[in-house]
């Protein structure tokens, strides 16, 4: 493998995705507006501790922004008949998948960082470990960008089908991931259910970086997210390669 060509193809796919898909309607609605509306609906009119719930809001924002680009790319490319042209170029499937993930991750990091910095400065919220928050941003963005790419892998050329599937997967996760109910207050089967969501470990990692009140060890949060990244990428590769073999 020529690594120079491999890296160049990844950057080319990433740049193409950034130019075309960042300002599509579904990305703006599900990536930016939806998490803000969800959190404001939950928070306004209730006497809640913003310091306690802010890590969950940041995690939810990163979750939605990073996973909103990927579900749109592949079905849109197939509908516009440009996917076949892309795979016929001197790039390999891994380049396309990594390029899609990078586009989603960069969008998530940029949007979430802007909201995060504004909240920290305007609301005077605590920031215990900036390095840990940065690690959380990068790991979380890549994890859920990979989820978005995986959700786009099923055989369809209709973006609305993928967006519907994406909503069916993403919406339940925000309610079982320690965003609206702190992890420290969960017990029994609710605690077990919450532990199955990768978003839980991102929120807990933000708790460690912002407030220092994480439930799990930092190394465990980071390790789970890295494992989930590999799982999502491998699954997306297997599904998309199978579709290419079948000519779908």
C-alpha cells in the first residue's frame, strides 16, 4: 500500500464531504438545533444544578453533531449516482470510510467546541482538566462519527430511510446515558442498562474533565470508547464491502 496515496485519498474524501454536506438541512437540524432544543426543554423552568448537568449537555451535543454527517453521505452519494464514481477512483474502501468519519468528527469538534467555550466563559462553569476535556472531545467525536458512518452502511439510496434509522438508534441512547439522570443516582437494572451505552462513557469522561466527579475510572471510559470505535469501523467496512460485492 502506498501510504502517501492512502492519506491523500482520505483527505480528499474528507474535504469533499465537508464542502457538500456540512450545510445540508438534516445535518443542521439533527446536529445543531435538536440537541439545543432537547436540553433547553429539559432545563428551562426547573431548578437544576447547571454544573452537574453541563457535562451531559456537552456529551449530547458532541453525540448529535458528530453522528449527523455520516448518515447522509453514503445514501446521498448513491442517489446522485456518484458513489460508483467514487469507488472506481484510485481509492480503497477504507479511505472512503475514514474520510467519512473524519468529516463527521471535525464537524462535531468544531460545533461542540464553540458552544462549550461560550458556556464556560459566559456562565463561569468549572474546568478542572482541559487536557482531559480535549481527549473527551476527540474520542467522542471519532466514536460517534464512526456510528454515523455505520448507520449509513445499509443498502439504500434514500437518505430519509437512513435518517429514520439514525433517529431510532440515537434518540433512545440519550435517555439511557446519564445525561438527564446523573450516573451516581442510578442503581439496579437502570445502572446496568446505562453501562451498555457508549455515550455513557463519553458523558462520564466529560464529568472527569469538568467537575472531577466521574463514576468510572478515566482509563476505563477511554478504553471503552476506543474499543467501540474499532467495532463501528470494522462493522461499517464489512457491510459496505458486502454491498460492493453484491453490486448494491
